[in-house]
C-alpha cells in the first residue's frame, strides 16, 4: 500500500494536503526556551493539525523493538482473564478483545472530508490492551482506582518491569517536552502544561490484535476488514505512538482529511492531541481522531510474516515473526486531582463569547472525574 507523504519541518509547521509536520526537538533539548521559533512550530502544528511527528534523539529504537518482542509474546499466551482488573476500570493489566466500545461519533464522521471505515454505530473493538503505569503516583488522591498498583504477568516477571519502564519513560519524556514547547509557543510560562502532568496517571498502553485470520489457511478471530479500534479520540493529554510492525492506522487532521498509514521514520514518534489538551486550550487544539483497521496493507504484512515463518521452519536459525499487531502507545495524563479548565482560548473570541464558550464546552472539572466519565462512556468504567 502506498504511504502518505510527510513534510520534514525544523523551524516551522504547516498542515494540509495529506501532510503531517515533522518537528526535530534536539535543538530545544540543548538550548531550551531560546528556541522560540521551534516551540511556535509545535504550537502551530498541534493547533492546525492535531498531531505531529516528532524526532527525539532520546528515543532508542532498540528499546521499542525489545518492548514489541515482549508484548507479542505476552498477547500470544494471555487468557485475557488472569491479568484483567475490570473492578479498576481496566486501568491496569489486560483488557481482552470486544470489551472497549468507542463513543458514537457517527454524526461528526459524516461531516468529514474523508469518512472513516468504522461501523456506525460502533461495535466493540477487536483489539486487546495492556495498561502499565509510568512515573510516580500521588500518595494522597481522591482517585485511588485510577492510580492502582501494577499488574505483572507471572510468565514475564524477570524482564517485564524493566522493559516496560525503559520504553514508557522515553515516550513520557517526549510528551513532557512537547507540553513545555507548546506552552512556550503559546507565550505562556514553560511549566504551564507540564505542571498539570506531574503525578499524572500516565499509562504505557500497547494494544494487541491477532492478525492470523488475515492469512489464507489460518484460523484467527480477526477477518479482513475488521475494526481493530473504532473511530475515536483519546481522553488523555497527549498520546505518543512509537513505530508498529504492522499497518492499519488512519489519523484525521483538523481539516477532516485522513492520512492512511502515516509513515513514521525510524527514531520518530507520532504525537496526537487528546481531550484533556483540548480542554486546557479551550478548543484551540482539538483532540485528534483515529481508527485502526485490518485493511489490505495489514493483510499483506501478515501474509509476508507467515511466509517468512514457513521459510525459517524449514531452516535452522532465523527469528520467527509474530502475527500479533502490537501498538507502541503511551497516554500522558493530567494528574487526577487537578482541575481541567481553559488556560488559553481560540483567537477571534471576545470576552463575552469566551465566557459562554468556556461554560458551555469546557466547564471546570477534576481530571479524574473527566477520565471516569469517558471510561463509562466507552464501557471500561462502572457507573
């Protein structure tokens, strides 16, 4: 399948014509606030597009590979029950397939220039998920269930914590840097958004989808065209995606145009705005939509992996390729006890309109309450 073009941007950011801006943040990591133009490019990219591709020199591709190897092995053997914690809204441990149900965005989807493939109204997702906490948690919180103890699968006790923390810490560091750059780019104090992330319930959140059913002659639960993750936005602050080994992702830009199979170069990350960032910016940055489909490109990749496995089965040596599609995903979150309310507003809004806009769309709410409301809406929480 043909990949969408990507524009490489160092000091400016544009969005449109099927292009996601690429921002190299190395200069900011070296020089900080003095890189104002680069920070403005981040702010403009998030406002105009809702997503960025970020080159971060701290990202170690080998850590992603090790993480993907382990998660493929985990999903291949999981029963979806032993490591699940439904009583904690599935916010730690495993979530099996067909539990999470996306919000109904059918009306909005019809207004887009490029319509999603997802069924309307949505069916439960075919993907699995594992949630692993990244970073420290508050000792005192009104949302203990959103800051629950970790689940460590017994078969992976030796390597699990180090592998998950090593990769998750890198993705979270990128999210915090983008949060700081966004604040500077908007003319705010550098720590404005990053402060909200301190002690947040950040989650390394890989998904798993068994693609064996896309290979002729193999029986698997997922058939060609299946909806792995229905058309949705993420409820958190910023979502950071590392490179997956299988295609299937489509992201929507703010103008309603879809980018199928966004190409993420080696050592780069896809960063997408979530609902909490939309809240804190009063809608100047909108949460980005995306979906994951067992499409033709995913089927071709699964069939190539199966053919590779047939070859190595008849030869000595060589690494088997898993037929599980694992996403390399981190959800950065506002701390549960902090209040979400707009810190900036869209332009061309007078004082009276600002008040109406804020009260109607973004009333003050604790981040933990916002998360729980979203989890109940997508069938992960309990009302």
